C-alpha cells in the first residue's frame, strides 16, 4: 500500500511543479510586451575565439581576430543602419555623435600603454560586464606614467554588439585573461606583475590567481587590486537561464533579454541579455569553488595580497559577499578593504532607509580582523567633510585622515559604476575636462521632468557615474603597488646576498 501512495504523491508533486513552471513562463512571456522590439545589434552574434583557441593564440592573433569582428560589424551592421537612418543617436550609425569610429579614440578595442622609459613592472587591467577597456583607461594611463607597462584586453563578447553577450562564456573571459598575462610577461619578463580587475574583471583576477596557486605555468601576480569586485550576485542570476527558455521560439526572442534599451553609450552596452546574468553567476560560483579547494589543501596562504574598493551601496555586486565570501576568507597577508560609505551628512541622513543607514555597522562591526579596513565617509560632526578611517589588521584603533574634500551635496551614495572614473572623465565625469568629446556627457545629466518622456528610465540616469574620491583611490593604488615593489626588491636583494 505504501508504494502506490508514494507514487501518487510523487506524481502530484511533479504535476504541481510543472504547473508552477508553466505559470512562471506564462508570466515571463506576458511581460515581454513591455520590452521594445529587438534591433539588428541585438540579433547579430559575432564569432569570438573559443577558450582553447585563446589559449593557443598570442596578443597579435587576438588583435587580428578583434579587427575582423569590427570589420564585419562595419559591413553587416553599421553601413545598413546608417543608410536606413533609423538610429540617428545610436553607436551603430556612423552619422551619430556617439559612433566610436568618429570619436577621439575607439576604446572598444584591446590596447597596451608602454611607459616613457624601460618598464619597471607590468599591470594587466580587466574590465567589467557589458563594459569595454574604456572603463580602465584612466588607471592604465596613470600607471603607465608611473613606469608600468599597462595591458588592457577587451573581453570576448564586449565592445561590439550586445548580441555578442548572448553567446560569450566566462571560460572565454578567463582564457583572455591568461592571454593578456602571457603578453604582459612576454614584454616584461622581469619585474613585478599586478592584476587590476573592475566588477566582473575582479572575479576574473581572483579566479586567475587561484588557478596560479596550483599551475606553476601561470605567472603569479604580486598584488591584486579589485574595484567593485563581482564576488556575489543576486539570486536571480542563478536561475536566469530559465527566464530565457521561451527564446527557443522565434516569436519569443525577447525573452533572452532582461533589458532592451537604445545604445547611446559608445563604450558600454545598455541592453543586457539573460545569458550574461547566468555567466556572472557561474563565474562567481567558480571563484568560490576554487576558494574552497585552495583553502582545503593549504594553498590559499600563498594568495597575493588584495586591495579592494567597494561602494557600500551597490545594486549590482553584493557588498556583504565582498566582506564574507572574500575578505573574511583571506589569509593574514596584508590585504585591505576600502569601503566608500553613503552620505551621512545632516542634510541627507534623515532621508536614508533604516536598513541602509545601519548596513555598515551590521557588515563591519568593531572587531580585530586579518585585513586592514578603511571607511571613506563623512567625518562625524564636520558637515560634509570627508575622512578615511583606517583600522589596521589585528587592531581596534582607528586612524583618521582628512581628505580635504566634501561629500557632494547632490549625492546620497556612490554606485557600482562610479568608482574607476574621475570627475574629469569626458563621458561619465560630473565635471568633464575640455579637450575630449565623446558625443554625450552622461555624468552631467541631471534629468528633471515628467515620467514617460525619455527613452530610458530615470534610474539609469540618476546613478553616480564618477567618483568624487577618485584621487584617493588612485593614491591608495600607488601606495599599494609601491609597497609590493619595495617588498620584491628587498626579497631579491636578500636572495642575491645569500652565499
């Protein structure tokens, strides 16, 4: 009697699960009506080098493949779109002011910045999801001026069309990271090697370094610098692949997309496919798996020190994950977490949500840690004046450093996309420097008006797009890499002095 009853229960459970799945898919399909029609740049999927091809390729081969993709875009997309005149302000029309081919430089391509003299070291900089090498141009340029050779690869699926992200996989991004490090070490065989990763690039820098712990063929960086590292993402990303299931039918092709927006940014996609969300989840899951393996066999003790910058308010990367899944797991190796706090000045504090107002204390209560912790925020009782409050590893004593700047009154927080851009950035800066024009100054927009007028939601235009404390970020990177260089020099001197 028990067996038939169990079979009935299992059958009804399966039926219930099927009904729930059908209902969810129905809701998903019904919601597609709110998305605009897909455009040619959503449907075109350029062929990028596969992971094994990237592992066999060198830098010049990758540049050649990259150039071939851009030539195809010019022939199959840009020329027809321009001739049709259907997208006058799209990056895919050569008549548009944001067309990358007419701008001072097309930052959608991989590049290398050599220093003025012989390089004293080399740095590989990895950009984020939907982004391009543009996002790290300022840090790369500064480090090049400091004597480092800067290698900045374009990740597969980026810098071309948003449709490319419907096929790109995290394994290709990691293979591109290995290729860039090989080129860095080919050009600078000696001297320190550094990795800098922004957002998704931060996860790639971590995964590469964890792999280097067990594969001596991979050059190990002396230091990792992570900016808004994608260590943890929302739970939706885990199940994002299910949301795209209706896309197997041509009538429901839009279900493969989370956002379908006009492409008015010359160096970053506005549209976002479901597949890309799934890849972020798989990459962050892979980073945690590699962490677990390295921790289990003792290799984690050899991970290079990490300097990370994170905005307390971040709608794309989980700040709690950066603390709990990264820094709380690191060995005591000189790592540091820098948190940019929300604006707690008197004019703003009364408007803060209770959960956000107390988030810093919940995440980082006073405690002795194995890493340095610095909080950049409004100094108590000093209006909007900003200070850096630094607590060394193993200590409870707080050292305060006034930064000589105020928290901008129009900002209640920084954002995920703001950290690597100075206020002078011509595209994202709040105070663009003269001399470069990229067709639009997104950082200066302060939209006011009625809902339903603009082609994009107000939330995308209201986020902070540049970092008012960028100078501090840059100084801390300089300080961190100089410490690493001095340590390496001391180590080499010690080795040479041995009998």
